[in-house]
C-alpha cells in the first residue's frame, strides 16, 4: 500500500517463537529482568537507554478516526 503505515511485530515471527521456546527459563528472566537473553544479545548494537527504557508507548489508534 502506497499511503499506509504498517506495524510489524518481528518478535512474533514463528521461527523466533519456536526458538525461544527452547531457551531455558533462567535465561529469559534473570534478576527480575524480562527478556534477559534478548537484551544481552542486542547490548552491543543498541544503546542502554533504548533497550532498557521504562516509558514504552503503544501505537495510537488514529487510523480508526480516519475511517
């Protein structure tokens, strides 16, 4: 679509979901940190203030107003 915004959820790709099911629980949550292994993996490419932020926002529903 030429004039649309498409939101994607890359972490819900079936290959990633299937792989994550094989990871031991103690690597997924450690010291009350969710997505522990994911954060350790992206640490070398993404600044801490991005992957460890607490003010996450969801997408707005503006498209409903437009229709």
